[in-house]
């Protein structure tokens, strides 16, 4: 579950921690809330065969420093300033964001304009407060107080929120997510629950791709409704719904998602 790739030492880029792999056109990956570069653990090897991959950890996550700005607008501005330093100003890059990271990525693409070659959003937030969403999450006791209860709660919550299946408490993905929980120092909902995605996409002309897992429980009222909202702002966008996967679509269906990302970003890069 933790390939050697994740052991690559991160570099500090502004407020970001960035791990780089491979060679080719630059492709930047941005994790979701309560996450880290490990959200791409199933994709790094495949994507780095075709691209120079930069797996970013946002302020307050993983190996990145705590954010200087704690409120949504300031946080997004801090992140955009750091993204501008990921590559020289003359080098364009593709951008792939997951969930909370998709909201961030859309804001980055809007601000940096032509520097972002293409934009892929996986299970994006940014549609406002998700009224009507029914996801039953358990409180997670600390691992030191109750290791068995901790693992069981994390497994349940992964199945309720992130995945189409519920992993066993001893599944390595549970340990991976426990590490992400322990290192989370920013509440992503401050950004993900803003109603900002459509405005950011409408203001951008960056080639756009959106991907959802068919069993993603987070979009309300439905994936189809969100597709229609995006299509109204960006009729040129490409849409894909991947079977046998939940919200964490790139982890549960890595081959399908990698193929979609490679096809889209290689087409746009040429």
C-alpha cells in the first residue's frame, strides 16, 4: 500500500510539500481532504511512466507545513501563490485534483490561466453545503486509547464516505488513512463547502475533464445533476463515470482512471 515512491523525500515549494517522479510533461496531483500524497498511491507508478509527476501535499496535510491562513479565502490565496512556484513560469503543467483538491485545482487553473495546460477534477466539491447528503460516520477514538476501536471506525468511515466497499479493519488502507487523520491540520470543509466551483470553471478556458466513481455517495442530489451544472458553465468539458468505484475513484479503479488521465493529458499536451 505504501510503495517505495512515497518514501521519496518531499521538497518544500512555498507552503506545499512536493514529491516528484518520472519524466515528460509535468502533471501535478492534488489530494483530497484528510489526505496526503497517499491518495495517489495506486496511480503514481503508472502515471510517472508517461509524465513528470508532482504529487502535492497542501498546507496542513502530510509533510506540508501548517497553513499561515486558516480561513477559506486566505487559504486558497496561500495555495495559489505556492502553485505558481511549482514550475518555471515558462513551463506549463497539467493539473489533477481530487475532492477538496479538485476545488483547489479549479481555483489554481482560474488564476494561473494558460500556465495550466489541462485540468482533471475527480469527485469535486465546491458546490456549496451538501444539503441532503446522508453519510453515517462514526467518531474515531485515538489509536493510543483504543487501537481496535480506532481501526474499526476508520474502516467504517472509509466505506461510508470514500469507497464503494468497506475495508476490513486490518486492511492496509485503514492504516494509511489513520496516518492521514493524524497529520491533518486544516479543515477542508471550509473550502469544499463553498459554492465556488462553477464560477471558477466558468472563468477558465483550460481544457477540462471530470471523473466520478459510479458509487460516489457525496454528490447531492446526484452525479447527473452535478454534470448538468458543470456542462452549463463549460459545455466543452469531458465527463466520465467509472463503474465499481466510490468517491476515491482513483484508488478503487486505478487502471480505468489512469487510462482516462493519460489519454486526456496526452491529447492536450500535443
